[in-house]
C-alpha cells in the first residue's frame, strides 16, 4: 500500500509536464471574494446561534422567576 501511495505521489509531483496556465486578475478577485464570503457567512451563523441560545436562556430564567 505504501508503495502505491509513493508511486502516485512521485508521478504527480515529478513526472508531470508544465501546464502554462494563466490566471488573470479577475480569477484572483473571485477567489478572494469567495473566501471573504465564507468567513462572513460563518460569522453571521455564529451570531445567529448565539442570539438563539441567549434568547432560550433568558426565557428559562423568566419561567423560573414566575414559579
């Protein structure tokens, strides 16, 4: 199994040809915006869950005071 993994890594790292690919500035901008959108979505999700938990705990405290 180790020999197979070593062969695959060797093949893909050392025996490949150059691709001469071109990444224009627009591609970099799209990648940057995707990364920023991911982090903004994560922060929004965390804040929403924090508010849900905070609301749930405050409702529990209100119910305890009534009892």
